[in-house]
């Protein structure tokens, strides 16, 4: 799968975030990081550490209390506004609309305007090709929520994110509902995007971080450790423990 837009660089400096009703209890503080265009980075750490909040700040869904996030020289909100479709989010749970498989992947695009090449690339990248080929009307098959598995639903969410050929792909555990074989194939597809699209993965399973260029351990709202995966798993006892937990995550 080949994307046709350059990947994005991301810079966060002295980043902090607190909810207005709890300013004295920051969710994140003193976060600084540099993500090189085309890198795959992973955020790992215990629940409530601030991983999803950090991703929300990068996406422009949240505004920092202090500090800044810059994407290719712009704030996240400005970049998204001026470059629609170039930042995509894959959440843990995807939803469906009434309509065909194609309409669910190219969400919001009028049926007559769905690009067949973009659709095919998205289906391939999300490891949906075999399933779609088995359907009576292929991509034009109407969605039946009663027969779609959790894994198929999650892959539709990934295909939806890939349809726009993004430059930044943020994945909040994209393989949590997949069986081991499909999880491995989806991870391989994401690996093929290395260098073509910047990827941020909030990881709960080992498969999704093994190929990361940089792993960030988030603890207590701060970056507790960072570095290549192979290095951190041997030098940081906390990361080694997280890897052990991810390895046995079901």
C-alpha cells in the first residue's frame, strides 16, 4: 500500500494538560518530544497514565494548558483545518452506518464520488480483501451489524482511516479485537507504511510496538523513559514489565 502525501513531523515542547475543573491535578506535565516524519512511535504505560490525552493533544482534540504541539509548522487544529483527511484516528471501537461496506469505509463521501483506487488501497491495508471478496456484492454489500465480527468492525475502522491517504495515523490499539493471525497481518501492513506515514500507536499488545522506532513510557503524566524498543526492553525494568504484560494481553 502506497500513500501519496508526505509524512508529518511533530514537536511537543513543555506540554502540560489539566482539566478545567481539576487544574491542581495535571494529567500531563513537562512533556517534550520530537517525532521525525515517517517514524512509528508507541506510547505505553499503565491505564490512566495520560497516553490517550497526549494523543488527543497531538490530534488537536484537546488544547494544552501549557506548552505547545506543532505539526509541520502549524498547530494541530490549524493543520487539520487546512489539510482535511491528512490526520486519521483509529479508535478501539469503530461504529457503522446504514449502507454498504464502501460507504462505511469512505465515510461521508457521496457514493458517486467514492474513489475506487483509494478504496482498494484502504481495504488492502486493513487486511479486508479476502473478506470483501467473499461477500455477495463485494464492497457494495450492505452492512449487517448482526453478522460482522468485532475484528471485521475494527478493520473497517482502520480502512476508514486509510481511505483518505493520511500523513499522520494515530492508532488507539488497532488490533485489540483481532485474532492472532489477523493481528499479525495488520501489524505487517502498518509496517509497510513505515516512512510513508507518521504513526503514533497507543499500545496494549506487544505486536503493535515491536517495530516502533521510538517507544515512550508514560507514567504519572510524564515521559518516564524513551528510546528504541529493543534498547528499552533491556535497560528499563519498567518497560520490561510492560512488555511482559503486553505479551500476555488477550
